[in-house]
C-alpha cells in the first residue's frame, strides 16, 4: 500500500522550502512583481535553481536532483502558501518531464539548462477557453526536411517570458483526434512567432502565441511525428499534480491568514473566532484541506511508483484541490469582511490565483469526468 506519510528527507525539504519562501518570496513579493510589470523575479528563480528546485525531476546525469514527483509537489505546495511566482511548473515540472521521456542528446542538454536555471520553457497546448489538447488545430505542414507551423495558442503560462516553447501541432488527422499530433521544441524568438501578453487577474505571465509560418526543423520534433501524446500525457499529469499541490498550499496560506484574523478581530467585546458559527466553518475547511492533502500525496506517490496508472490519482487530486482552494478563498474573503475584497489586503491575491489555477490544465469538470471514466461511469 502506498504510504502517504512524508519521509525524513521530504520533511526536511518542506521545512527548508518554507523557511526560504517565507523570507524571500512572501505575498508582498507578488505585489511587487505586479506593480513593476514583471512575471517573476529572476533572482528568486536563480536562487531556487541553486537549491536544486529547478532540477527536482531531472536526472543527476543532467545536473538535476532527481527527487521525484512527491518532492515536486512539496515544493509547489510551499510556493502556493506564499503565492511565489516562478517558472517552476512550466519548466521544472512539465518541460522537464516531457524532455525526460523524449531522451536523446538534445533533450539531455535542454534538461541540463533547466536544472541550472539557464533555460525556461512554456507549454503551448490549448487553443480555446478550456483545456483540450486533442482539439489542437495549429498545423505543422511538411516543408522540405522540416515543418511550417501556423495557428495560435491561447492562455500559455509563462508564454511571454520563456526562452523556449513546447508546441503541440497537428501533422495529420482532424481536431478532436489524439492521433496526428506532434510536439515541437522551438526557441521563442523564432521568426514568425509573436507573443502577446495577457492581462490576467493573478498577475502572472500568460500569453497568446501566434505562429505565422514558423519554420521547424526535423531536430525540433520531439519523439515521433503524430505521436505527441505519448510524451505529453505524463508531462501534463505531472503538471496537474504539481498545480494541485500549489492550490492546496494556497488554501493553507489563506486559511492560516483567516485563522489569525479570527483570533485578533473583535466584535461585541470578544474575538470573532469565539463565535461558534465561525468555528464550525473553520473546522469544515480544515477537514477538507486534510483530505485534499492526502489525495495530492497519493498522486505524487503514484507518479513516482506506477506512472502509467496515475490518471485517476492525478485527476482526483486536481479536482479536489480546485474545490478546496475555492472554499478556502471564499471563506477567507467572507470572514475578513469588506477589507478582504480590497487591493490593500493580501486575501484578494489568493482568490485571484485560485481562479486561474482552477482553469489551467483542466477545470473541475474536466477532471471529474476523467475520474468518472476511470471508475467505469
């Protein structure tokens, strides 16, 4: 039976991450990033890479730490607590998992660049308002010994700042079919590729990418043509599990903030935390958070031990994390009262990130449907 308890090394990793992020990436740092118009602090990412976080899923032969998906989830959780912005999910989790499955000398060099904090990636998959890789219509037409990419991708996380882009394109078949999709690894400054930053509520880097006859060589193709999902499925599930962990951390962060407020705010001569109705709501939130934490730990363990069987565990974790984060931010905003809705208070930042995280890489409905299908419904 899979153990949901953290090992001694994982406990040490969590404690070290929490101490570092509390000191170097509090919520105030997210506010500063937003006010200064930057996606993330490059100095913070450099420090994360120096501690081995960028290489958490990268083999030691490529300069990584190779700590596994459970460790990646622990780091993502702690980043969620303080809303730390970084290319961690896009580069260290999704791109690293993709390149690890791709193998080869080029993939090895790319992994080494990620582990060192020198290369960042964005994943360009979706083209509509919802997560649906199989519906990709961006075309990759044969052009001599290479391809020419034309089309657009929407809501690309880290799309405006990443140095390289993993692009899902259709080399055969029709939108809606998983077969006929191919994955390309191209530099973000390639001729014909334009990036338009999106103004999203969570003050993070998201962009629309337009491809106007972008040339890709045969070397840019990862894996085999028409077989992208073989590489992309494990990478997406790794990203979904880590994003679920971040959302759980976010829920924990806003819950701790709310609990502190309940102990300080006074009404009618007593702290509002002494009111039984609020105590019941806080206890319910705590229970939901604990159950979700177990689902996330299980997803990380399954990805580490039997990754081919991870779909159910990952979708369960993402679905639960989405609902738990939503509950936590709603309770936090309501219990803080009017100040929780103002930009002067940090509570609103948690609500905004929870909304974006709920949609990225599949919303609640997407993952609930996958859980139902895995259960035979």
